[in-house]
C-alpha cells in the first residue's frame, strides 16, 4: 500500500508546533547565554580585584558547556528562519 503525500494544510499545524517549541527552547537558551555572560563579567571584574568569583570554573566550562549553548542558539536562529519561510510558503500555496 502506497502512502500519499500529505496536503500542505496538514503540514502547517505541525510546522506551527515545531516553531512554537523551537521558539520556547531558543528563549531558554538565550537566558542561559545571558547568565553565562553575566557570570563571565562578574568573575572578570572580581578577578581584577583579586577576588575568586569563578573565572577558573567558567573557563573550564567554556568548551564542554558554553560553546554548545552558543551553537544551539545560532542553529536555532537559522532553523527558526527556515521554519518561518516554510510557513509563509505554505500560506501562499493555500
């Protein structure tokens, strides 16, 4: 039995769900980026006054944690743009 391709009107609700959850994940990721940036700035200022506020720990977390968070944010921004483009194409087809 051969499956037929779904009609564009059936794809659009799924795209909206994906876009909704992608935007939620990107907002969470953005707050993580803000947190890590604030931590870096506070630790850097503390380090200049010879206070240990976690700069060494931040540097240890740079590659295994912080870089992937930044990469997810960039990839998510690209994916969000693609999804919005596909949504606009689906609306013009209807």
